[in-house]
C-alpha cells in the first residue's frame, strides 16, 4: 500500500487536514451556531419589551421612560435584523462559490450583533431599575451592566487571545506542525526513512534490478 503525499489543496498550517473549501464550510457552521446563541438572547429581550406596552401600568410611565422604551424597541429590531443578515447573504450567494467571503462578512456581522446585544441588555437593565426603583438606580445599574458586558464580551476574549492561552493553533502554526510531528516545510517521509511523497513500487524495483543486470 503506497503512502501518498499530502494533496496540494490541503491546508495543514493549523494542524487540520482540510481543503480551503472544507475550512470555509466548518467556519460557516461555527458562525451559524454562534448566531443562534445571539438570536436566542435577542428574542428573550425583545419578547419582554413587546409585552410591556400591553400592561396597564405602561400608561403610568413618564415621558422620558416611554422614549427610552421606544429606543430599546428600535435597538431590538436592529439587533434582530443584523442577526438575520448573514442568512440573507447566504441565500443571495447560494451556489456561487463565495463561502470564504460569506465567512468574512458573517464574522463582521456577528461582532456587530454582539455589540448590539450588549447595548440592548444594558438598556433593558437601566429601564427596569428606572421604573422599579429610581432614575439614579437605573443609571448605576445600566452603567454596571455596560461595564460587565464590555469586560466579558470584549476585554476578556482579547486578553485570552493576546496571551495565547485560548488555543494551540498559534504554537502549532509557529512550529510548523502538520498533525504528524513534522515541520510544514519538510518533505514527507515513508516508514522506511526515505524522503518523498510515496514509497517506491515493486515495479520500479524490478526495473532497477534489470538495469543493473544489463550493465553488469
């Protein structure tokens, strides 16, 4: 059984034996799963906001509280639209072999969606504390929620990324690992120690023996 060399289209820089298309498909699947998480949070907050307007106590809200409420409704709608935009792009580019472009655009839209979800969550916290307690309590709670969102959704992931503790992709790429312990620039070796893409076949061995016999 011959030991075949790696395919030219395979990308093993990050320890994965996959082509560019396979990597794009995997990244797109991961993006879709992350979008589902953000959409779940958006749906919960949006559903809560929509029910507020139909409560009898809604008429007792002050003027600025109603303005804040309407702003939160618009923000929830914008967050939903941004979360659905990658799906619309995927439909528009269906079967046009633009998956890598879709992954790039989907990543940007996902970052925007996370920012909008963080802003929406902070606004809802401010609104609730303002209605239930007081404006001062609402401001303090809203600022605290915003700081917490920035710390957990922005500062903490970036700190892990810079420290290099989030994964082993960077060390593997730096040392040229390809999944079998060999540097990426080295020629693949067979089990008998020979370099090259494949082991010499039996036919080539017979040809060399006949050539030696002719010259002997």
